[in-house]
C-alpha cells in the first residue's frame, strides 16, 4: 500500500486539524505526495451550526396583518445577508480587498451603480489576486466586509439590488 510511516500521517492530520481550529476554518483539503504512485489525500472539515431566529411584531389591526408576512420576510433577509436575493457571495476562500491596492480608491461604494461583470472587489488566494465580478447590474446597497477580511466559500460579501 504505502511505503511511509503511519505515525507520520497521523501527526500530519493532527497538525491539519489544529490549523483548522486555530484559523477558525470549516474545511481544509491537502494532497501530500511521497513519490510516484504514493500519495495521501486528506480532507479535514468541521460542522458549524447556524441558528436564525425571526421575531414578528404583534399584529394590531387587519391591514397590518397583510404587511406582517412581508415584514418578517424582510427581517429574515436583513438578519442573514446570505439569504438576500441580491447577495454577492465569495466563490473561494481567501482574503477580500475592496481596493486594487493599498491607498487606492475602492472598486465600489454603497450607492454606486454597477453593471454585470464589473469588478466589485478582489480575493487573494494562494498569492493570486482574483477579480470578483458583479453577477448582475444594480445598485450597491450594503458592503458586508471590511478591506483585508478573510472570507470563506459562500460568505456574503455585498448586496446589489
């Protein structure tokens, strides 16, 4: 099967798990190659539990009753930006930057109109700067991250409506 030490693999996996915990990551995948036709593929992941609560205001009159479901739906999208229909989410794990370089003007600001495909930020992953385009045209309503923030796959970055 393999020609390397089982104890070394266990220590390697334990080190990956510690790295996962120390950096507050949810998943890490690594391939360790020992030579031709001899490698170890490791995926270390942990489950996170997200609890979302929505509290509806008491209904005082019949006309308000019709507005209550819409208000509750709006509150839910405000509580969890990832569920907002205009959310722009991270396509990768990395560090998000709102500017092309330190001291430069931001790609976009709240209130800016953007077109589909326009670069709205960059994410650095493995020393590579990846331009993140707007998935739709619209107006930037919220920016949910700060410059230099570490992001995970699927994390909401901004809201464009």
